C-alpha cells in the first residue's frame, strides 16, 4: 500500500505552440497538442489524463493558452470529463517563465502552499505509471524547497536536446551540477557513456511560493508584470484573460530565467518513453512499427518500403521502394521528405507564409 501524500498538486499545462514542426497536419489554428498523434486522444488530452493519474491529491488543472485556442482547449478537456480550475489566456506569448509565474500566482489564490506540476501539453509519455512514480519522488524534493526538473534517461546520443548533468545523490533524486546546451554528436556520445547526463524534458515540479521567490530574485521585472497581469485579469466563464501588463514581461524560458540561476535545482531521472514529438522523425520513433520499421496511419499501402512514416487523412496513399522517408497526406497538402531532414519542415512553412503574403 502506497503511503498517503499530504500535499496539493496543481497541474499547470502549457498549451502554446505555433504548429510548424509537424506541418501539414499541425497548423497555427490546430497545433500538435490538439491532434491525436499517438492514440485516439489528443496530446493535450493525454497530458491532462496523465496528470490526473498521479494520485488523489491532484487538483483540477490550470491550462495556459492563447485566445485563438480557448474553445478548443475547453472542448477537449470536457470530452474527457476534466473540468479545469481555469483556462488562462495570454494576450501574447512570452515563453514559459512568465506563463508559470501567472500560474503560480493563480494557484496560490485557491490552494494553500500548492505544488505546481508544470507540463507542456504536446509531449508523449508512453509509461504513465513510471511518470507517476517519478512525480512522487519529485514531490519529496519540492517539499524541501527545491525546484525539480525531470531528466529523461537517454538511450542514444541525441543532439537535438539540452542536457542536465546530475550532482550529488539525495535518495532517488539528485542535485543539478549544470545545464548544458545542445551538444554535437561526439559530445552527446560522451554524455551517454558517462551515465551522468539526462535530456532536459522541460517538465518541472516546485512549490508555487518557491518559484515566485526565485522570480523575485532573478527576474523581478517579470514577476512584477505577472502580478499586474493577474491583478487586472478578467474572468469570463471558464476563461481568465490576463491583463495587458503581461505584454510588458520579458520573454524567457524557465531554464534561462530561473533553473540555470537558482542554487536549488534538482533533477529526478525519468525513464517512461518520453518524447517532445519535435519532428515527424521523433513521432516515428515512439510509435509501433511493422517488421520493416514502418509506421502507417490511415489508408496506406506499402510495397518494399522500410523505416518510413506514411500517413493518410483521407485518400489512399501508396508507396513503393522507399527507405527512411516521411509521407503525410492531408486534405489540402502533401509532404514528402527524407526523415534525415525532418527539422527542415519549418523552411517549407516559412516559404508558404511568404507566398501567401506575396
């Protein structure tokens, strides 16, 4: 029997995103967190359910998004019988640090000394049980006044992620020695070989009061803008519209604004089938494959194809003799590319925007 945890945990779901890296399926009006890419549920719905499954001490979530997505967020939460404590609307995106700042202030208004579980809405975690276990470890660290990040145990020398070097062992979690920017391949391999480095997942756990104290120390102008934005917020049914003062906040990530400056950073190792689904190749990596390493979605026929991702949203898509490619069909666009160039999708999106303006 698991010991009772006497704490209030508020999931703070960050649902921003411009919808460029998984074009043509992901668009500005429906970025990837709203799409059912892994199961029949969207990534946002999976995130909400995963947070709720951590334990009975989990409060209703706060979700931060932009005005254009407010009804989509509300509709998808309602479809899985989750009623958010609030859907917080930013007048414009200012990165993750101020989004969490307003979330911390709002959480303090309805809970006594709550812990915040900060989760991007567009990540994949295949093992919800392992995730919940890691959060429970993190709760102990957060209650001691630490700012916890979850470090994904790497299984390959990935150059697309930042890394966290662990410090001293504190019993299931570690101090943070340092944060490291995205490395080259040789350096990434050395990190993997050492066993001391984790991928930086962008998920966090800390007391709302602890985070706000760190903002006051390291980013006072940001905290001031957050306080004024919350003080001037307008509540409209399910939605909390932040005041225009939010626009005056510096734009910065939690990592740069707080985690790389605090002396209280901690890391909990996470091995739970995590991916930020940052490209079609990343999505291919986390999905079930056939004997030839292919992932197919929808009405797809393959002949002599290997290691490919082929998806149809309507029409039949047939492919012959392809290796290591991505093919994505939607009602108004078709993408065909080498998996090795998955990060270049944004170039196509930028070219389309220029063409539309022209």
